[in-house]
C-alpha cells in the first residue's frame, strides 16, 4: 500500500511517516518547501521519498497525486496559528490552506478512488457546556477563523468522498515542532511565577501515539468521523502545566520545582483577551474508537512521560 502524507514538516506528519516505515508501507512525504524541512533525527521521514506540493495550488495537487497515485492520503497539512489567522491580511491564506486546499485534495482522491484521512479539530464546535462532543455531532458553531476553515475542510471531504476518515484532535504535542509543553518548559526556565488558564478543559494528544492509530485506521474501511486524544481524563491547561513540571522534576530538572517556580490558576478572562476566541469545552468523546475495534491511545500522563524523556530541555 502506498500512502501520501501532507505536512510532513509538522508534528503529526513527521510521526505518521515514521509509523508507516515501521510497518513496511511505502510512504511519500510532502510539504510546501522544495526539501524536507523538519527535524533531522535520522528517522524514516528523513530518508523516505519526498515531493514538494503546494496544496493551495490546484495544479500542484493534481500533478503530485496523479504522479504518485497513492492508495491513501493522510492530510496533516494545515494552518494552525490560531491567533494569527484572525489578521485581515491572513484570512484569505488560511482559508486557501485549510478549506480550498483540502477540497483540491479530496477532488483528486475521488478521481483516484483512494482513501483520505483528514485531521480536524475540536474548534469546529463552539466549546460551550461540559458534555464531551460526540464525533457524529453536527452542531457546528466555530468561534474563530481557524475553526471555520477547518470545518469547511471537513465538509469538502464528507461532501465529495465516501472513503474518508475525519479525525478530530486537540491539544497536540510532538517532537517535530512547537507546542504547549515546549513553551512551558522554556518559560519556566526564565520565570519564577506563571499564570495558566484553568477554565479551558480538554485532553492532550501525543502525535507519536496518534500516528499509530491513524495507520490502524487506514488499514480498514471503517470510515466516518472519529475523535482521538490520549486517555487519562479531562484536564485544564493549568492541570497540564502542573503535571509537566512535576514530571520534569522527577527526571532531575529541579529548576521546575515548586520551591523555585510557582504556577497560579486564572480564568480566561483574567488571563487576557486573545485575538481568537478559545473553546472552554474541548472534551472529545472517544468511545467510537473502541466501538469500531480500534485501540485507544495511552493516557496523557504516560504520553507526557515518554515525550519528556524523548526531547532535550
């Protein structure tokens, strides 16, 4: 089976390529730059075939998919800078990447009769209440441009295709790129007091674990909408930060100890207004994974421990 992965310079695309290599699949990576620009960690993504593709360019998408003729496309490429997406001079580009580019890919997948795995987000919902969002819920009310454009991408996929997996994730972290954990570790080194919001609730997603699940999925024909985050319960960003520092101390990084670094919980309102509205409720119901025979991701606490042992900080 031949699998084309978009966005391999990002966190998830990098790990999907490595998971494909572990299982002996023919993986082809793609991104907008002429050469692979992610971390050079001597893993499969650095040695497997790579093709440049601009997903906002219909001709580029048509050429790459026609020439590679994949059996599956795992579409990880996206604009994910949530606040920057609100800028008037960026909105058109964000839509071109998240919505129009996804439509181009879906159209070519239809011509080739290949499967499409589309990575989406809890931001397609309004983030209100406390009930976990069901993957088949159609009560879409995105709060910001990022959520609007990712929803448009979802609808393009579901309108055009039958052989698709739409997988919503949240609070993503991986080795290849920026994320909340790396930010907290860096800020924690230079500050002795931090404030972190405690009224936005969700669950982290480790791309290493998610990549395994996505490859499990594409090996099947159990198409549809799914939610996929790590197990371990729902938490706030404040809870997550406290656990990051607790585990860092356990690994010998005493600069994150409570004696030197204090972390205080605040509400989103107290923290300050950001350009993009954030969802308070990012709880995603993952039961459909088990119902369809997929192995859930490990707990986020375990994922965090493995991740901290993997990175340098």
